[in-house]
């Protein structure tokens, strides 16, 4: 599915990444690369999912409807993010978000390759810890 504006939803990629499904994540990154999706577009989707999962994790002791009201995140996304957040400690999610942001920053100043960094984090998410 490609939206009219060329933006790919990539829910399968973000779900695989946040689920720590390494094989599927790499396969989907390759699929989207082959379809001509810019690596930055994949990066922003993955970062958004990681940040959403972290926000939900921080409130995980509350009822889902309370989390939805406090964050403004759609109820379906809250439910999925609660399930995904169970695979991580809060510190792991914080480290993942920081690692993603640093990968982007390094790529922007010529000190790293965003594509390689995303693959490295997908293959060894514990590197972010």
C-alpha cells in the first residue's frame, strides 16, 4: 500500500522492529529499500513507534483508557504499544530512543550512515542499551 502522497505506512516494519523480530525487520527494510522508500522515512516511522512505546511504558500502571486520555494516543495504538512495551524495560526503551536520535544526528554531520545504524539496531537492539 502506498498513500497518494507517496508516504508508506510501514506498520509491518515498525511492528517488527519494536517486537525485536530481527529477521522480519531486516527483510522489511530491504523490501522498502527496493521499493525506493528513503531510509529517513523508515527512520522517522521507527523513531515514532519507539517514542510512542516509551510514552505508554511510562504510564503502563494505568488503565489503557487513562493512558489514551493522558497521551492523546489512539486507543488501538495504546493497546499495541502496551503489548510491545512488555518486551522492554523503561531504560531499554529510553536507550533505544536515544540511540536512534544519535544515529540520525551522526548521519546528518557525516559521522555515520543512517541505513547501517538502523540495521545495526535492528540486528542487535541490546547495542542501544
